[in-house]
DNA sequence: CTAACTGCAAACGTTTTGCAACTTT
DNA sequence: AAAGTTGCAAAACGTTTGCAGTTAG
C-alpha cells in the first residue's frame, strides 16, 4: 500500500499505517503517538508528525482542520464533511447524502482549489 | 455600539473597535496588535486577545478558523463563507450567491450547531 | 468601594526544526 | 559513499493564564 504510493515502507511508517489505514479513523497526531507507543514500536513524536505529513502528501490520509487546537488525520480521503465537538474533541463524518455544497464560486485570479473544508461545530444542546 | 452589546467601553476596547468594526475586516489577533500599536494606544497582546474573545462572545465579531496557524476575526458576523490562501495568509469572503450549503444533517444526540464553517483553501494555479 | 479590566511575563499545547546517528541502496 | 530516515531535545508559533496594579462606575 505504501509502495504503491511511492512511500518507502520503513518500520515506523508501517506501524503508523497499521494503526490508521486499515479502518476508518479520525486521529490527531498525539493520539497516533499514544496508540503506536502503546504497542510494539516506540515511534518518536517527530517521526509521527513527519510520517503523517508524508502520508497526506501521498494521498494516503486527508488532513482536517478544526481550529487552532489540533489537526485531524482522516483515513477516508474522499470528499466528505465533518462534525466537530470541541467538548469531547471528537471528529465524526457527515453522511454525504445529508449535506451538499452547491455552486463553485469564481476563484481569485491565479488560484485553484486546494481543499474544500466544511466543518459543523457542535455544542451541548441547551 | 459597545454599550449596546453590554461591553464596557474602555479605551483599549475602543481602539480595537475603531480598527475592526467600522469597515469589513478579516484580521488576526497579531494584526490587530500591530495596527493598534502603530497609532495612539499601546494595547498589550493579552488585552487584544481578551478583547477579541469578548467581542466574539458579544456578537460583535465572528471567529473564523482556517487551521492551526491562526484565527481570523471577521467584522461581518452574518452567515457567509471564505476563501483562505495560506500562501498570502489572506482570508476573503465568498459571495453568498455563489455557494450554498444544502441540507442539515441529523445532529448527534444531545448536540446543537455552534457554527457552520466552510473554508475553501486556495493554492497557486498550476 | 468594588468589580472589572489591563499588562507583563511566564506557561501552554501543538507542531517544526537542527543535527547527529542510523538505515537503507 | 550517497540518499533518505529517525530521534532527541530545543525552538517556534499562536494563544492563554496568574497575578499585581489600574481604572471605571
């Protein structure tokens, strides 16, 4: 899987891939550090951050911004949207049939779209 | 304007309000620190951050998240969306007639919507 | 007089970086 | 040997906080 995307499969990268790419996940870098550390390999924080960036660059993960707090890495790289609950720090998918974005605005001269990010922030019901 | 919203108008708050609330702006906290410092008053970083949060809480500004880098404060508090160009660090409005979000997904049990954030990230045209 | 606000500097949490050591090839 | 990868600790970044002093009503 890594080789297919041109990512040299070192043992650390494989550990991270096993944790993230086998099932749908929404993990922060720190969660990956914890999870990978919990079993087999110790992977350094720096390497986790490098690897996640590398996976994003090679289309294995999608980066999801929710604010300044943290970044999520989503193993589902197809276009879809998210709920974010700052209370619990949990990110969840929005079913694609439930919302859609209609229309594509004229882009500023000399630019193209890098990413479309729709995040619905949640709060406890009043 | 401040009093209307129940915000006690101290001199620092007035300085910041003059900078942000008179015309449409998309400023980061650091830009506000610089701009306010450039003229009359020296307002401390802490006070700028406190004041911006206060203005958001009282509906004078809208907070726009674009990632981990920084937060923007938008003097247009009505529902609308944004382009973000990481290259230039500039945030711009998307005309409301150009995109819309259709449908409102079922929310997770016990939650309601705090904010709907649609940000289109730009990159230089290839 | 009191409650609220300010400013400094120190703390924070997440992410990046410099660089020497270690794998690969 | 060259190219790429790793890990540590330190730095960077934007933001928040503790607290003593100040201001406003």
